[in-house]
């Protein structure tokens, strides 16, 4: 994708309608407003594959962090890095709405040819990141106290975790702003840049881990400083990729940036996504809480199996992100046929990946379980429940793909409401099935919640598609 941002022509309403038939127009940010035939499998793969590769690098970083600290020969530093990283990741995850909301809003502005709004959205995302990060820095004392109260540990581990988090929290403005930059780039189909940012951050983090911890002997603080520096340099790299936006005055057109109606719409979209994400997290937290009451072996087995589910989500993300970008552009251009083709083509790939993962888990799930744990009771129990991981990729495809489609269309109220319904169905299913079937009932309830989310969003899809025919 070109870095020459905002070079395209702003299409008139008539030109936008004509484009749906056959033409290809240049759009702001290097994207294209095209007819339905231009939503090709190759284009979808070009968006999705860098995201899939980027996601594959995430677990590697956690492994290196643990491995480097493990060379110190003490248990406390490993526990401190683990607890500190989980706490900060959970806090930052709350602001994940910034990536999702930015994709949909930027994609629609791009499709509508509203170059001023595309640039303004980048500025808003950066301001939100800076404000949220500064708030976390100011509130770190009570936040860390509350988090450590919820996950009690030894005084030594807690002291080291506080030191670790006390360093990393100073890069929170960068970490949160990167969500916005990532969403802004994805909306323009510039996922290669997203991959470069992720690889740069992870690569630098791992290299500095080795230097600071093993070379300089900084211990837990060395791991924290490595992440601190990688996040700030990652932000700098992201801003460099967005440099084209800063070459035109729109990014600092403050009446547009702070336009009340657009700020209200952005707030509404992001609030809906936040609520939906919290409800989704409640599903998995409650799953772990219920599992915890079933004994250590079942808890460990389910933790192993959740790694399969995480892998599935990482693989699906690429195609869900492709749906976000393409659906957002099509809706912004008011091209219903293009929107439908974007939804269909990305979903075909999502389902295909689901089938591949289903077959892979069925054939290789057992050996993978053996690699993840050496405990024979845990291995046996995980194998007993493996069938649910075999089914999850296909049964969950609709939920994952419709999430991407609805985010691109910024139909976030529907996402929120359907998540409420799905969570209620999950709770009712678990209340009935767990007493009857134990852990089997819990896994079945989780799969039912995936299916419920897919079905309820599918029922709302016609209204989403119809929106593409309404005037902007």
C-alpha cells in the first residue's frame, strides 16, 4: 500500500453508485472503492495473512520473557513477571475497543471519500491513547493494589511484580495508542505495516530481554525496561507509517477533530464494543471459576485446551480483520453488493480455516497435549475433552466472522445486545448441564454460546446490509 495518504479523489454520490457496477476509484489513505467483483480471494488473503503471521509471534514473546527470567534460577521472578504481565495485559485489553472502533469508523470514512474525517480519526485515536495512558500512570497505585489483592502472592513476588509494573506503566500511552494506529492501518488494508510493527516490537523486546537480564543482570526490571522501550519505539514506527496523514492539515483541523456529533458517535461505538468485550470476558472468567471447583486436574486440563481455543482465535483474526476493513469501506461507499461480497468471501476463508483447524486438532491434538503437559492425569483428562476443541473452530466460525463484519459496519449496538443474549444462553445452559455432566456440560455450554452468538448476529445481518442503501 502506498504511504501517500489522502491523494485520492472524493467520489460524488453518482460516482459512488457507478463504482458499484464496474469502476475502480482511488480513495483516501491508499485504499480503493471498487465494484463487488474486486473483492477477490487474493485481496482478502493480502489483508489477512500478515495478521495471522503477526499473531503467531505473540506467544513467542511470552515464552522468551519466562525463559530469560527462568535463567536466574529462582521461582519468585518468574511468578512476578507472570502476574505483572497478566495484570497489565488485562488493563490494556480494556482499551482494545480503540482498535476495533477505529477500523470500522476509518473504513467507512475511507469508503465515503471523507479525507478530513480519516485524518481526524487518527488524531482522535492518538489523543485517546495519550489520555488513557496518562490516567493509568496517575492511578497506578490503587490499580496495582486492587489487582494484587485479587491475585494474592508471596511478599517477594508481590514486591517484584510492583517493581515490574511500575516501570512498564510508563509506556501505557504508547501501548494504548498503538491500538488506534493498528486499527487505522487495517482499515486501509495496510496489514503489512501492522506485521512490521508487531515483529519490530517483539524482536526488540526479546533482544533487550537477553541483554538487560542475562548481560547486565537487571533481573525482573530488565524485562520491564525491555517492554517499555519496545512499546515506545513501536509507537514511533507506527507514527512513521502514518506520516502521510501529517503532511496534510486535516489531522489538526481541530473543529473537525473535536466535532461534537462525531465524538459522540465514536464514544457510542467504543462504549458498545467495550461492554460487549467485557461480557465476552465474563464468559471465559466464569468458565475458569466453575472449572476451578472441579479439581486441580480438570482445571489444568482445561487450561491446556484453552491454548487450542487461543490458537483458533489468532488464526480467525486475520480474516475477521479483513471483513472489518472491506465491510467498512463498502458501507461508507454505500455499495450493498460490495458489502455482501466482502462478507461472503471473508467468511468462506474463515470457514475454510475452521475446517483445517478441526482436522488438525482431531489428528494432532493428542500429541500437542503431550507436549504441553507431562502430567499423565492431566493428559488423560484433556484428551477426554479434546472433542470440544475439534468442534470449536467450525461451530465458532460464524461468531468470529460476524464480529468482524459488524465491527466494520459499526453496528456495535447489535454486537452488544447479541452478546447479552449469548451470555444469558451460556449461563442457562451451564446451570442445567454442569450438574448433569460436569466438565462436559461446561464445554458444551461454551460451544452453545458460540453458536448462539453466530445465530443472533446472523439474524441482525439483513438490517446491516440494508443500511448500505440508506443515504449517508
